[in-house]
């Protein structure tokens, strides 16, 4: 289904949203892998539109990809106007904006109303290096997905440090929440995704007690992607895992 390699957890999340008819009206893809984020966004857009294989490389007026150094308010207004029109060939229109951290403040502000009052026939995918450089009101109105490519050594180090936390009594676990709550949401997403991969491997090796851990982790990851309260997510997670 996907030609882009890697990012299996992110692709699975998007596949499930599409299969269960739970697509967000706007997505925010963050991470340093600029080109792969764009390739994956375009593939996801084609899946949303259900573009036939024979038409994948043809011009598609319902798939709008903007990739320029600094998008200005006039160009953003033109895009918003385009998205307000009915789709040409498919049930929806999808717009992808690469390098959203570089758009002007006026352009970012102008799309806010569209994110607050989305058109049912359009989906917007914003691509950015991180969340920090974006307006919080933009981030809060998007389904955030973090794209990373850590080494296995780093994955092991991250998950091992967390496993040490879960050897502690509940009262001491609570004290550790502050450290993790101070991390950026996209960094926590990355950490949870690494952890889910490790728990899944252990479950497949027959450690059936890991099933409940996996469920709580998946729920926590979904909460982060929906921009729910980090501290509450971490409290539930830290007190539930075994």
C-alpha cells in the first residue's frame, strides 16, 4: 500500500483512521525528515481520495501541494478560496503545505478560521520541522503526528530509562511525571512509539501480560495526538503500566 519505507507506527495510525472513517479535518506532520514527510503526506492524500493506480502521476486538481520558501497571506487566501469550492473529481480535496513553519504570521493567522470551521469536503495537512515555531492555536486544531528515525540504540536507551521508572512504587512514579510532562508533545509521541514497538515485540514473544501495557500505551499515544492534557495522560499511564 505504501511506497515510503519506515514510519510503520505512523502509517498504521493513518491507515486505521481511514479504515474507521475517523479522519481529522487537519493534520500536522512534524519532524526533521522533510522529504519523507512530504512523500508520505502525498501518499496518504491519494488514499483519502482513493486515486486509482493508473491516475497516480496525473494532474489532480483535488490534491494541492504547496512547497515554497515563505508562503504569504495572498497565497494562503487563494488556497482557502480553492478549498471552499466543491471537489472536481473526488469526494474531498486535500491540501498539503510543506514548511509551514516558514509561512508569514499573517498567512498562518488567515488559515486559523478554516481550521476552526473546517469545510466537510476538505482536509489540510501541514508539514513542519517542529511544533515550537507554530502558533499554539494552529497546533491545537490539528491531529499531530511526529515523524522520527531513531537508531535502535537510542530506542533501547529511552525505553530502558522508562522501565526503571516502573520498577518504583506508585508514589515515586508520580514524582517522575514532572520530568516527562516538560517534554514537547512530539518528543513524547516519539518516545511512546518506540516503547509500543518494544512492548509489541515482547508480546509476540509470548509475554501475554504485555497486552494490557500495549493498550494503555496506545490510548496514551492517541491522547497526545489529540492534544489532550499531557499531565493527565502521563498520570494514567504511569499508574497503569506493569
